[in-house]
């Protein structure tokens, strides 16, 4: 069947991506103000039809992606970059999908331009008629009064977009999508630099979770990943100072990228004895710290980002195991908030212990430092007090660069497939989103046990390649 060939997967996925984009015009995260004739609600019936079309397209995209991965795991050599272009193109002019975060980015950029303390107040400080007011009106309820948890480097980019577009919603959103495409290009460059072939790109960049939430939803996690992965790549080539600069910039987008500094330190320290250990522990962090200080001064926002890194934890997300466990125990004990806070802190402490153990194994030469970084980021997400579906991409892209075909890579592929269903195109998280995600996760894990990556023989590859 054509859908089981590489070219069939390419066109099936492109059709799915197009359906996601078209459905998004009716059921996406549409702005409250300033959306013009296309980006505005069109009635409940059309919204439902758009959501059905988007979910159908998402399912086609996931099916095509998964089959394409199986072909690559069996030895197929195919133009993954061409497939990436086909799947990305339909999303370029779509409205925001699966999240309203991009409106926060635009509003926060406008706040920087207007001299507001972006680390002391939320987008609600923008009054009607102010630059960025239309974007502020579309910010999700949880984030309207929440200070920015992002670093000043990203806020400078958001401010540049707000200034260039005058805060007009459609041009500003498309400007933020250009930044997301730049992040995609960085990730592709870094993955290829690690020697990752089509399979690595398949898991890191062609991943539907990435396409939907970074290209479609424009989450700045993509930029953080691209800068971080590029910095680690440079460090593996001996250019650890420049690599630390890039990771410092990644931290000035989102703070979890700081974990990469530890593993760059491991690369610097290995084989250098006690002196090398001190050098590895101190110098990469010092370089990144200088970048952070420079970005904070240049942006004019000061160092307020240091005090806002925990603001997101105040918002309960059902994907956070520690938050769910803490809330459940707290309800049993009759005092939810304090118990939940304690369990969240214990989860973070456990994550730090896991990261330290992985770094030590990498230092002793028992683990590839890049793989150690990827596993550390996955552990950090699993044990974090606030988890969103796209957070899984932090570690997935790193693991993909060096070990996409291993068992860990396959588990991350299954998890990505499941999490892509958790949110609606509108950004809401209905109960059936979790039900769909759970069903897909169980089916994927069951399939993985029966057919682990690489189980196909060399004989399998010939007919697969011939079927393109």
C-alpha cells in the first residue's frame, strides 16, 4: 500500500498537517481581539467541525510519523529533510495551535518596550490601546497576572517582534513563528552535527509533538533546545567556551538549559585530574553567568528573572507526578497546600540526585555525556512540579542526537505520540485528551515490547527501500 512506503508516509503526514492547520482556523487558539476575518471564532458548529478535522489530521500525522520511524529503524535511507519541509509548510500561516502562550510572549515583549516590570507584573497591566493590549486580552487566565518566567534574551526577541509589528496580532504571531522556525533550523543543524542521520532528525525535529507545539504553538522551548544542543555540540568539538556562551543564551530563554553546563563541565574535566575537575565545575558556569549578566543589563529588565523561576509551579498541571501525589496526600491529611509543596520539593531533590549520578557516570567514562544530559532532562521533567506535554522535547531532542534507535529513544517516541493528544487545538485540556493519551501510551508500550527498534533484519530493509 502507498501509505506504507516512505513517499506515502511523506504525503500522508503532509495531508494530516494540512488538516491540523485548516482545523485550527476554526478550533485553534484564536485571539480575542485583532484576529481579523480569518483568526476569529465562527460559531460553535464550525468550531466542533474544525476540532474534529484537526484531531483527524493529527492522527494521520502521528500514523505517518510512526510508520516512517519504523522504516528508518529497519535501515531505510530517505530524505527526512524533504519530509520535514512538507510537514512544516502547512503550519506556517496557521493561527496559534494547542496553546495561548504566544500571546503572553507578545504582551511581555510589549511590556519591556513600555518600561513595565515584566518580572513584577503580568500582561494585565497593559491597558486598552497600549502596545500589546490585544495580545494581553488573549492571554490564558492562569497567566494574566503572572510575571514572566523567561530570561531576558527571549524577552528581547519578543520585544523586537512587538516593535516591528506594532503589536498587531496576526503579524506578531507570524513573527514569533519565524523565531520558532529559526529554532527548528538550529536543532536540525545540531543533530546533524552530532552525526545523527534521518532517524535522529525523525525523533528530534519531525516529531509531531515538536511540530504541533513548537511550530504550531510557537513555544520558546524550541529556541532553548536549539541553543542548548548547539552549545553542547560545540563543546564536544573542544570549543567549550563558545558552547557555554550558547548554553548561557539558552538559559536566558528558559532556565532548565542550565543542566547542560554540568555536562559541558564533565567534558572539560575528564582526563584532567583534580585541576580539570575544578576547571569543569567552575569555568562553563562562569562563562554562562557572564552571558546571563550581560543579557540582563542589555535588556534593561534587571535580574528579576532569578525570582520568577518558581512561579509556574503555583499552577497545578495534571501531568506532574509530584504535584498530583502531593495534592492527593494533602487531601488525605486534610492540609493540601503544605503537603503538596513538600512533595514537590522532594521530587526536585530526587531529580537533582539523578542528574548528579548521571554526571558522575559520564565523568567516569561509563556514559556518553550527551546521552547523560538527555536522560537528566527527562528525569527533571518527570519529577518537576509543573509539567506540560512539550517539556518532554527537552530531553528527547538530546537523546535523539546520539541514541535515537535505543530503547530510551523508542520510549520517548511512544510518549511523544501519546502526549500530542493531551491538549485540544484551542489549548484546553479536556478529560478525553488524557484518556486518548493514556490509550495511545498503552498501545505504544505494548507494541514496543513486541517489536523493539532494530528488530528488523537486513532482509527487511531491501523491500522497504524498494517500496518508496
